[in-house]
C-alpha cells in the first residue's frame, strides 16, 4: 500500500494494531448441538465400557447427568428460536435434567434390572438420543429463519479498553481458568468417604417386597441376601444366619457352614456360617432357601461379622425377618 504522507501511514498502523478480537459462530442450517448430544452420550457409553477409570468419563458423566437430558428435552419441546431465550433454555436444561434422571431411576426400580449402572446408563442414553432425534426432526421442519440457532458473536478490543475494564477482564479469565483447574483436581483426587458395608435382604423377586412372612411348617421359602462393600479396601467377612424364638433368644447357637445349593430346614439356635471376601464396591449376592420345622413366631437374623470379630459379640451389621409359622 502507498501512503500519501507519514500521518496516514501511522494512522493505518494504529488502526491495524487496535483491530479487535472477533468471534462469530452460528448453528442454524444443521443441528450440530443435537448431534453433539448424541455423540457425547455414545462416547460416555464407550468410556464406561472400555475406560471406566478415565478422567474424561468422570467429567463427561457430570454433563451427561446434569445437562444433556434436559437440553435434548428442551430442544424437542421448543424447536423455534423465539419461544424461549438462551438463558431460559440453559436453565431448563439443568432443571429438566435434575427432574428426568431421578424419574428414570424410579421407573427402573420397578423393573427386573433395578437401579444399577448399566440400566441407568442405557436408559438415560436412550432418552438423550431419542429426544435429540425428535428435536432434530421438529427443528428441521421449520423455515431456516424460525429455527432455534446458537449464535456466538463476541468482540474484544483489549487495547481500547479503560484500565479498570482490562483488570476486570483479566480477573474473570483467571477465575475461569482457576475454576477449571480446581474442578479437575477435585475429580482426579477424590477423598476417601465413609467406610461401611451395606447388608440387605430382598424378596424372592429381588425387590424389597413379597417377603415370606407367613409360612406353614415345612413350607419352602426364599430370600435374596445382598452385601456391598464401601470399605475402600478388601475385607474378609463372615455371614451368620440364625433362627431364634421371638420370646427367647438367649441360647447360644451351634453353627455349621452353608451349602447354598440346598434348602435349609431351620430349627432354633442353629447358625449357618459363610466366609467370603469383598473388594471395594464389590457385591455379594446369594439366594437363601429355607423352611421352618416348628410352630411359632420366629426371628430370622442375618448377622455380618468382620474378620477376627467373635461371633459371640454384637455383629457389624444385622438385618432380620419376622416369620409366623403355623401348621
């Protein structure tokens, strides 16, 4: 470029140096946001299956639970651009996610699969993908100027800012970076929580219902014993199953080992023992079949002991079932 004088040259150079930083990004012709929802859901499934201890899984899991279900549902409900504004759409995404995921878990509780990682992951992923496809279909049926669009139009003229604005901008950037670093540190270095072991008995169908409470003498019954360790290290356990009279349980029980492949004819003051080891977050599930050989009201106790803990002392955990046995 040829300049007529030095003044014009200096003016051009000053304007060039003060050219603001601009960012323009728009999603309108193709629903890239919904495609991203589907991809992220599938990516989390892959991480859970093939890299369960990956940091990316933990970060993506938060987005998967707290944002994606609500965002996909909002996209399906409000495909038009002027129905709700951006802040309302983000707020609905978080709010609906917090409502949808527990409802999915509640529904799973009444199914044979129960509330476990694989059923929850599958159900929430299917919800995200399904609602994203519905939102995609509804959005693409609208004229281009009426579709919901993500528009990012950002301009930053740092050199032209007053000093106080520069300081505030730098401070905001530093806080954002620090927040990301602290979040990553918190996720990668989890604190050891409370140490405990869960002990529960379930009905024959694996649910907390239909317990065999009213029996006849010799009638076969079944319960499911489930134990899960949250001890953060391997632990050795002993489970004792004891049948005692409701009015007199002072007699010390004799005990013998469990054979899980038979039905146990229970008589008073006999303890059935089983030793086993669990790692952290590992389950111990066993079906216990039994019948009672005498009339009366009986207390069927499931007593869990830690390694080295005498069975004559109070148990580490206990659950029990009251049985009414009649001829």
